[in-house]
C-alpha cells in the first residue's frame, strides 16, 4: 500500500539561487560581462546602489533579458547631477513555467517581492542598510 501511494504523489524539490549585492553603480559593470553572467546565473537577484535614473532603466533590459525587472530609480544629487541609490530586482521568467509566480509590490512604503508556489509563499524584503543610520533604516520595516 505504501509503495502505490508514494508512486502517485509527485514530489518536486526546487532550488532557487538568490543574490543580493551592493554594486556601487551599474554603468561601470558593462565592461565586465562576467558580472552579468554571475547575476543572471541566479533565479532571483536584488542589486542595490545601481545609480540608474528612471529614464535610463530601459537601456539595461538587454543585459537581463530572461528576467522580469522592477526598478527603484536612483535620485540626482547636487549641481553635477551625480546619482545616488537605485535598485533593481529581477526574477527569472522561466520560474513561471514550473508554477512559481511572483509579484513586485510596495507595502507601507517598503518594496517587497512575493514568491508564490502552489503550497508556499515567500516574501522577500530587499533592504539596504547604510551603516551611518541603521536605526532609522529598520524603522521602516517594523
């Protein structure tokens, strides 16, 4: 009886690689294709400090063509228009083919990524905490 029951149940174990990285500017990475190979080897990535403003996000899509992307644009600072901050979150499109869905959303001002399978839900809270003011950074997620 146990053998027949266990053969009818389809167990599937899925390994998902997630990386989170402060890249200190995406524009200086285009000279290093191995950087994009490394990032695109994962199924989910969070890149902080991209320094990419909203009007320039589209030009980076070709480097992440197998991913659904969600951008949090950088802001321009000072008279020389230096940029600060910015994030990009990526979820590999092929995860949908095996029944894994995702949603990018903002909840109470905090970006979250919700990963949903038939049986489980995973909530990822991408959080970049700067050392000089970590108390106030954590206040947002309380």
